[in-house]
C-alpha cells in the first residue's frame, strides 16, 4: 500500500521592503540616502519600499532622497526623527560629498569672542547646496564658506 503524503512547504518570501527594513534596523547610522539601497533594486522600487516603511513609521522623509529612523515621542505620541535635525543634515551632506565646516558664528563662539550661542540650524559648507532638509517647521540652512 503506497501513501502519498502531501507536504506543505512554507516559504516566506523576502520582499524588498523587508530587506530595506532589516538593513535600517541593523545599521548604527540613523540617516540614509536612497543610494544606500540601490544595490538591492532600481530607484523606483526602492522609493516604493521606503514609502511603505514611512506608512509603518519605520522611517521619516526629511528631504528629497534623505530618510531617517523614526521613534515615537513620549510627549506627543507622534513619530519623530531618532536623531536631531542638525546631525541628520551633517550625515546626509557628508554622504553626498559636501564638506561640513564651522560657520563664522561658531568660530567666534568657540574662540570666546562672543557669548551669542550660534544657531544650530545653520551649517557651514564648502560649496553651494540646494538640498532642503527639514522636519515640520524646522529647516536647515547653509552658509557657504
């Protein structure tokens, strides 16, 4: 007597969204560019996966092609960037090949020529930058040195 047993093989399909989510969770960095995931697929599919991760509150878009890890605010309950906006901008600019330098106000403050605390939303750069990095009402501005 022969027995034909049906064997169900459970195969979990690993989607592009799962791969990107895994890479984001395991990364020590908090800021990502779209180009960080271009080895996984083409640009349109990566952007589609990142939009899905935004809906799941895994990442927040802070600029064109710039994403950051999200965390839940214990004050408001909203999802906010895991890092401060200045650190996000500096990391993104370095990944884009822009040299970040202290502004004139930061130099004066560090040399103790003034007690005026420099604005943290102004970043000194070595060349013109047109990339907007912002979250809600906070926006990074650039000072070309």
